[in-house]
C-alpha cells in the first residue's frame, strides 16, 4: 500500500471552496463527494471506496486571524472557544490555559488578545 501512496502526488481532500451561499455549498456536496471518491480510487487502486456519509461545513475567521476565547457578551456564565480554520489543536491548547481564569473572573494577562471585539 505504501507503494501505491508514493506513486501519486494527488491528495485526497482539498475541495474547500470560498462560498458564501449555504444552498450552493449543499448543492455541491454530491459533486465534491464523487471527486473525493475518484481521488481515493486513484491513490489506492482496487479499494473502490463507498461513502456512507458526506458533509459540508462553513469555515470562518476573525479579521485578525485569531481565535475568540472569551465570555459571551450579554450571556452570564456562558463562555466560548472559537478556533477558526485549521488551527484547532493550537487554539485548543491556548483555550485550556485561558479558560480557568476566565471562568473564575481572573483572566490571564494575554486573554485580551482572544477577546470578543467590537
């Protein structure tokens, strides 16, 4: 199997599209799933993938490219961790360090970097 993987440079995935319309995104789901199946078949000949589930999701980002880790304005005792894009692991580690102080009402010095912005 390692040989089959090394013979092809094509990656499975990479079907992200900058779309603003949820209905268009949902309409493209079948086409993108078919494309993924074709890519997988080329990467792993003889596998014949059969998908049982497919999904499409929206990715967001803040204007600064940073996550939001903060108390939700106007919602007492409600906190959020929004790590946008593909940096979830890194943002989760930051959130683990910041959330205890936020919940106790004693935010860390750097917490303001990840606060909701007006």
